[in-house]
């Protein structure tokens, strides 16, 4: 199934977890002394919808207080501000789709194919992202292709364990995949920053 088909078929747990994972991977390197994992409280809300509103409010407040302006941090704060407080709301699917697209855009910007920030909304880039989401990674750079595969793997893992005793283990697997992806993106961003210095 394509990424868009998986998002369309996901249940509320899958949508919430995949969206949080997308935002988690795009978090910039924290400053010294800052919380290295500010979205962690929201993971509990992915497992238990009853705690989602409180966890979402706590994460929003923490990120607003940190007021980081680098990288994707402003976009992450904006998307968290748009997240439905009721995890069962129909808007959850639209929000998860927006988080997916934001993560793909972030990875595309830092990819080896040379997109720059000014081109973030160019027709060529939007066409590439839409094609990747419906057809697969052909024509994508390695960072974008890796993020696309990661999103698909996360949604498939969550779909396979819906309503089973393995659902907790699936969320831990998703968190591991997301952490690995975050390390990859941060390493690329750091390497490019050193190259410009």
C-alpha cells in the first residue's frame, strides 16, 4: 500500500502515533540543558486516548516555553497547536496527513539532491512529494526515500498490531524507528552546517 493509502486506513491509535513520530523525527538538536525528548509525554497519549488531551497540553506548553526558532521547531509547534484535543475527532486523519507531509518536506530540504529552503513550496518539489506519497520513492533523494520508507514501516507496524496484546511493543518499535530517523536527520543537518561554516 502507498503511504496515503496507509494513512487513509489507519485507526486513531495509528494516526496519533504516526503523527507524533513524524514530528519527533524533525525536532532540532536541543540546546545544552534543554529537554532532549520533549514529545515523550505524548507517546503515552498514543497508547491511551484518555490521557491524550492532558499530554498534548503539556507538550504544547513545554515547546512554547522553550521558544526554539531553529530548524523545524516553529512548524512542529504550529502542528501541535492544530492537533485535535479529542483523539477520536475526524480531524485526526487530516492532522496526521499534515504531519507526514511536513516530515517529508523537512527531509527533502536536507537531501543530497540540493533543494534549498526557498524552494520548499516549488511545483517540482510538491510534485515529487505527492508522487512519493502515492507511488513510492522513485526519483527521491536518499534522505527523503528513507523517511518515506520509515513512515510506511511505522504505519504497517501499527496496523498489524491493532487490538492485539502486542500493541504496546509496537509503540516501542515505532519510538525506536523514530529515534533512529531523528539521529539520521540530525547528523545530516550537522554535517551540512559544518560544510557551510
